[in-house]
C-alpha cells in the first residue's frame, strides 16, 4: 500500500492552510486609534498628581528674592498635608489668600491652552489667588521685630543672612506693621517674604480678620524645588538657623525647672540635719 497524498506535513490532522476554524492573530490597533486612550490616561494621571502629589506654581512678584525670582516655576508638595503634616518654621509655603491680601492685583487672562494646562497642573491656575512666603512662626510662637532686627522667635534671634535679600534688614522700621510683637494662635502661622522691604506679608495685614496670621488650612503645600527655568534649578531646604531650639517653653516646664533646685536643696539640708542628730554608731 503506497502512501497517498491525503496527509500533509501536519502529522495527519487534515488541517488545511485556509481552515477557518484555526485561531487568527489579532491585528494591532493603529496608533491613531490608540492615541485618544493614551491621552485620556495621561490626563487622568496628571490630574491625580496635581490633586494629591505635586503642583506647579509661578512666582508673580519679587517678594521672595533672592530665594525665588519673578517668573520662576516651583513644584509644591501637596502629599504630606494629606497625612496631617503641619507647616514648619523655615519652610517656603504656598497658601490661598487668607483675607484679600491680593485685592487690587491684576488678574491674568489665560487662553484656552493655558487653561487646559492649569487644569491638569502643568501651569498655575489664574483663578486661584495664591501667595508664597516663608513660615516664621507656628502656633504658640512669639515673633518679634524691634528696630532693624534681628527677627526673634520666642526670644531667640534668627541669623537670616543666607536668605534675606542682600541689603535688606531683617526687620523694617515703619509704623505700618514693620515693628511688632505677636503670639501665633492655634491653627495659624506667621509668614514673611525674604525680600523684607518689598513684601506685603503678615506684618502688613494685622488689621484683617485673621490679624495677619494665615490659617494652616489655607496652606496648599510646601515649595520643594525650583523647576523652571533650568538655569535656576534648585531645592528649597529649611535654613540652618531654624535648627536651633526655637520652641516656646511652657509655663509648667519653667515652674518645674525652678522647683527642682529648691527641692534638691531642701533634701540635702534635711539629710545633713539627720546625720548630725543620729550620728554614726547609735544603733545598739
């Protein structure tokens, strides 16, 4: 019996090349069909990043020179406030206008592209009234300026030479708010610009409903990086002068500190007296 031609190279399964029952490989989608999906995913991710992680803000004035220049773009950390983090002394923070500090300032009129970029966080929003300053005092702190300075927090002088604008004095001698002594209430912060003689900060809003303080809830986040232009790229660390112990001493702690020497002196006196009365070797 000779082999016929009914069986092919597929081992006798009888499948022909044109068999419609065989699985056919899927054709890949064209790039143009995939593009809208990719753009949609990118927009959602960008919106989530803007809402929960970081957001870009533009510096509109010279009040933070030379730390920040007008036109700089900074990235603001919005994540840590979600975990209950409070603003700390020395940080540069972005915050919503607390009491019409920006009243009378011109409002930009962005085009459609700029509005779209601001919506996803690649550009700052023109509608939001935000400011950027340095945190000097937090809840419980006493902040004070006399003469040209130095600026004091809880009685301790700050060495601000590393960030205050060259030629400026830490304190401003005027009767509009430059000379002050304030105690920061709970839930508030006291902010000042690094360009001390060119910054309408907490000092000059002491007549508003918050008395110049900024509600901590108004803080959008901490500025961490100068991202644009590339020649200005830098981080924004807390200056070393804020590393000293600036905490306000609690009255109870001061009372305890004063009582301890008195108690020790009294115990020493009683011990010495008991030694003289009893004397060694009195026990039988």
